[in-house]
């Protein structure tokens, strides 16, 4: 037991004594930050699922005249509500398994959120 304690004390002391400073500069640790932002790319789809308190995919692109369907996969109710007062999206809270649909008749970028969980934001881009 006494030996073990002595060894512990030795190993605890040794790094401060023996290694002066290998942490000066580590080159080549900078990753080439390439395609990390795939989730920000718009997805060409007309279906959005709501799960884990997020719209998935959060950024979609559709053509004018497309009906987009949101499906709530969470146990909490969510809404699909335009960001701002005059947007076209204005759903009631809808529950798990329920859907909300909206047909986009104008081109533009429509950002929306869930009014119950305003941190849930997403965007529909409608192209002509
Ligand atoms: Cu919500």
C-alpha cells in the first residue's frame, strides 16, 4: 500500500517536471472547413415533418402552386405561422400525427415559426 501511494505521488509530480512544453504549437490541426452547412441548403420537397421541436427540413424550395404538407411527429402541438403579421401561413396548433397544408400561390421567401415554440424557425422559398 505504501508503495502504491509513493508511485501515485511520483506519477502525479512527473509531468510538471519532465515535460517542459509540448503544447506550444500544433500545426495542421486546422480542418479544411468544407461542406459543413448541408442543413442550410434548401431541399426541394413539399413535405416537412416537425420532430424534436424542429422543422425538418427547415429550408425548402417549391414552385408556385405547390401544396406543402407539414406533419407533426412530436407529442407537443405545433403551429406553422408566418414570421410577421401579414404572412400567409397561419395554422392552428396541431397535434401529433396531424397535418397542416398550404398551397403557395406567390413566389417569394416565406419564413415561419411555431408560435408555441418561437425558437422553431424555418423557411419556404417559392420559385416562379
Ligand atoms: Cu412548436
